[in-house]
């Protein structure tokens, strides 16, 4: 279950375990002032972008691996992207 972090009008910080579909808490646990959810510490994958992992080379992150040159990157990615486009079209 994710942990959400709240901050109330009086500056209290507190955390609450909530299910992702639960409505956010509205009151501070300490002083009952109105509180807002400010951070969720859900373990999301890094960033919100797309990642390709190269299984033949230790699952390295192809899009973000600084040791790859642009041409290496595109030669690894182009067949993958072609497949994706084929699947989308089908
Ligand atoms: Zn408070």
C-alpha cells in the first residue's frame, strides 16, 4: 500500500497508508486543520517515460545508457520500434 505524505495548514507533516483508490485525508492528524496530500511515495518506475531494456546485455537501459552512441542506440531500437508499429497497426 502506498504511503502518502500530508501537510496541514499549521505545518504538521504526517504520513498515511492509504489504498490508491481511497479519498485523500482532509484533516491533520495532530490539530485537525485542513491538510493536503503533498507527496506520494509510490514506487513508480523511474520517470514516466518509456524504457527499453537490452536483455542480451545485462538488461541495460538502452534509451538512457550513456555508454551507447546514438547510432548504436538507434540500431538496437529500430527493430523494436518497427515491431511496435506493426503490432499497433494490426
Ligand atoms: Zn496540523
